[in-house]
C-alpha cells in the first residue's frame, strides 16, 4: 500500500489490538487506525481515507455490523475477525472471516486481498 490510506482495526480487546499492531509492524506496514467500538469506528470511517479494515464481529455488547455496512457503502474492502460461532448476515456473507487466534499469514493474506481490489 504505497498511498497514505491506512487500514482500520476494529477490535475491543486491547491486547489483541496490540498484537495486531505488532503484526502490521512485522509486515512492514503503516500503523493501523484503531477503534474499540462501532461509534469510534464510524467516526474514523467518516474522517479518514481507508485502504481496508479488519472488523471484529463482537465488540463488547454490540456487533460490528454497522461498521461493516458503512465500509460496504463506501466501497472499502474489509474482512471480519471473530473468536468463532458467529453467523454473518447475508449482505456480508461473501466477506473473508479470520478466526482467532490470528496467524500473521492470515492477516497478510487479507491485506493483500484489499490491495488487489
């Protein structure tokens, strides 16, 4: 990703967020924008040009569907992340799902998919 757009990480678990930032660093990628809730993520989506996003389905007591809808409306590629057991709504059933625990190869593959779109 040679332009100045960043990847958005939407993850409510601070330790997992830190691990993902470390993976971006290991992949020699710019530090991602980070949000821990739908509200924070929607504000970033509105304010910042993004190259893609990784959206945790379970954000505390809420689901990441509003973020997914906002990204889709803007044509921003994204993948879901989950600990498992989630049913993705039909509108987003074609999106990639990366399950925890994350492997750096899975993160890298998802980000390469964003660049290809």
